[in-house]
């Protein structure tokens, strides 16, 4: 028997029971659609989150002062955490494999130009921040490589601040007041958007040492290290730990590697995607049970036909193929329909709700279709085996 | 051609064992026209199904064209049914969702014949059986006689050697019945062995050889001259 004929016979049997076939197909379609839709959302969220985290580069290690540990002494503990200093940063820069470092100090204050004033984030950063964080300067340049202890009072504006203070006017060379002090604008950053609720566009960048004196801070809030790609983040982190421990005498700092964060994030989101996909899988299972039900009914109804086919020369294998073929065609069409509906809904959702990122990988579509066909196969086997096992003489007499 | 020796078939009904066939011996040669008669439950249909390889004997030997059928597996049996045997039933057993032409094509699909060959043969059969303007009709749009003609076309499309008819006119009026019998007898004249189970004594008498069954046994096996002969010669065959 030719495969084309099996398909044709299966199809004609399904067309003959249009409504029933349609409803069964619908069951599988809903299952596949929900799997595709939910995994699309899961995958979209995952990609979104990873993109958010990696927009400042992946070969980053962050160092913050203080160590999150609980000591066994009760009562008041003398805080002997040493601040992270610019000297620490310069020492770290000498570690082999480290390309660059950025010192960070963050505060809040008013930024004024002419009659306009805006309260915004003030970031005290080293001159290499633009390179390390991969933020482009669209106008002018970033903070110059001045003596880190006596940097000139230059400021670089985030795109939002520039827009609010200067509108369309050229800000370069203008003097603005940052928390009361005079700064000359040397550059404007590209729009980078929000990252975990922190708006990088609504910020101004000034040299670290100036920010320290502005906010009267002894310690940096963070040192970011950019290391050569290809190196293990662990080895670099270990070197950093050793060096800082030898300077500070104790481990009074916390090291966070981007890679670690990404790994944790990736695995958490991966499990999440799997979980929502599994939820969709339940409805797929229900669709599969629908196929078993309908095929069992079909075999019962068509018992005389099965007897006849046996009489005119069909062996058990052919009967099995015919009924499995019907189940697979049902599931296959359902899968195709579900894929269209699922991917379509995901796309429409992504377009209509900007906050909800969706992404349908085409490999998922293939898996979904294979899964549908597999379910058809599994669901078809039981009724088809029953059909093939019927005694031809009894079958042909059945009413 | 067909040779049965000591064939028995036992059915288990509840706790009881019922004999469908008891120790049946039968020889049928190519081109014979045999009618099988007897009361209900006498084993006529069981014998027919046995010969048609739809049923298996519990004991005994069945040779079809010299080949032993006793121990054949399912797919070989199906293959022989496809190529050597044609079945015709009282209730036609056409597939209701398929047109007359598609029903006739079905055995060739199972045999895996190429589409062009199938079309050619179907066309020939439709013309031969006078179904030219009914080919696209479904069984429920056909008269009883037309349905049985479709069924005969389907049974003979693979050019079998043996035609097994189980009450082929049992569900037809006299005129259609006569028509169907004429077709079957015409096929028999073309050297197809014809075995026909019937309740109708008048129909049974038309066959050159008449077998009467009672309780799973062959009670009498009478061969007579060409039909229409008024006084049949009692000529018992002992095989």
C-alpha cells in the first residue's frame, strides 16, 4: 500500500466526519497553541532579561564594599569595613587580564541650566565607564583621562537630561550646575533605556573624585572590572579577591561576576519557561485523550468496514496503518493550526503589550509539530491495535 | 484446486463448544460452480470463510492450488485473499463514504498497484458492469442491484481465481437477483471457480454441483449436468 493512498484514505474518512474531526483537531490545536504561546512568552522574557543584563557587556566583575555574612558575636559589632578607594581601583587595574576598571559612586541632586532645573541621578564614574559599560557617546566625548585625584569639572549628560535641560539646543561647552557646583558639558550619551527600574538616560556623569567630595563620601560604591574575553571569570575573580584581601587585610567586600548572574538568571528563567510550557502540555495531553476517544468510536462504528477490508486483502499491518494514519493526520492538522494560532497570538501580544516581550523560536515550532504528530501516533496506536486485532469474520458481521 | 481434508472448526460459546465444521472433506476443481445450501447454523458461511482464508481451521488440512494454507501467517493470508479470492456478501459491504469507483478501486490500493493501472482497470470494470453513469455515486444513491454489481466489480478487479458469494441475492428483489446471478454465472463461464452459499433452493439448483450441509457436516454433495435439466442425476462424489 502506498503512503499517498494511506493519507488519502485517512483524509477521506476524516472529511466524512467533518464536525467530529474538526472538534478533535481543535483539541490538539488548543494544546499546541498554548504550548507555543506560553513558551514564546517564557522565551521572550528570558531573552529580554538576558539582554538587559548583558547590555553593559558580559565580561564584567563587580566589587562592592562590605560582606554579607553573619558573625557569631551578639551586641554591637564594630564596623571595620574598609572603604573601597580609588587606590584599590588602580591596584586592580594592574592584574593581568584586566582591561579596564570603572569606579562608581552614585547620588542624587539637582542639575540646573538657565532657568531649568531637574533632580536626577548623579553618577561619579571613571573615564573608562563609556567603554566598559558599552554606552556610546552621541555628541562630544566622554570624561577625559584626568589625574584621578584632581579631575577637571566636566560633565556628560544622559539623553533624557539633555532633552529636558537643553531641548534641541547644543549643550556642548555650556556650563551647568550639578548639586550647586559648576560643570562644563563635554558630551551627551546615547539613549540606553531603563535597566531594572534604573533609568540611565535620566543621569549625569561626573568624575569619581568630584562625586566623592560632592556627596562627602570616603568609599566608592562599586568597582567594575572589564576582563579580556576568553578568560574564566572565576580565575579573574580569584585574583581580585587575593589582591584586595592583601590590601585590606580581610575579605570585607563582595565580588559578583556577570557570568554567575547570567547563569543563575538563565537557569531560573529556563525553569520558568519549562514550567509554563508544561502547563500548555497539560492541555495538549487532553487533546491527545480526545484523539483516543474519537478513534475508539471510529473503530467501533467502522467494524464492518474493517472486516470488509480484511476480506478484500488487507492484513493487520494495513489496518493498523490506516487508523494510525487517521490519528496522525488529525494531530498533524491540529498541530499546524495550533502553531499558527499560538505564534500569531504571541506576535500580536508582543505588538499590543510592549511590556510583554514574546519570541517564538522556529525550532520550537518544529518541536511542537513533531510533538503533535507523536501524540497522534501514541493516541492512535491503542484504537488502531484494537482494529487490527479484530477477527475479520466477526467484524464483517458486526452491526 | 481447493482441497479440504478433515477440516474442523470449533467455536466456544460461553462454556460450550459448538462445532462450526466437523471433519469436512471437500475437493473443488478449477472452474466449478458449486452451491452450498443448508439450514441456518449448518456451517455454510464458516466453510466459505475457511476457504476464503478469513477463518482458520482448528484441525485438518487445506490446500489451495497445491499450497498448504494451514500454517500461513496473517500477511501471507491477506496476500492470497487479495490476489486469488473475491468475496461477495449479502449486505454488499460497500464503504459508504466512497463512490462506486472508489469502492471498486479499494483492493488495488491495498495491493499497492500504481494509480494509472488502477484507473484503467476501474474504468474497464465500470463499463463491463453497466455502471457508467453511476461511477461517481455513493452507495446510498445506488439501487440494491447496482450496489451488488459494484461489489462484484470490486471482488473481481484483482482477477481472482475463486469467487465466494455469501447469499448474494438475499437482499435483492427477483429482477435484480436474477441480474446478479447472470453476472456471476457469466464470470463462472470465464473459468472463475464460483462458490455460492444460498438459502434459495431454486437458486441452488442452478449450480452444477450442490452441497447440502447440516450441523457442520456435508450431508450430500450432488453433481448434475448443465442447469435447466429437469431430472437431476444423483451422482454422489466421494472425496
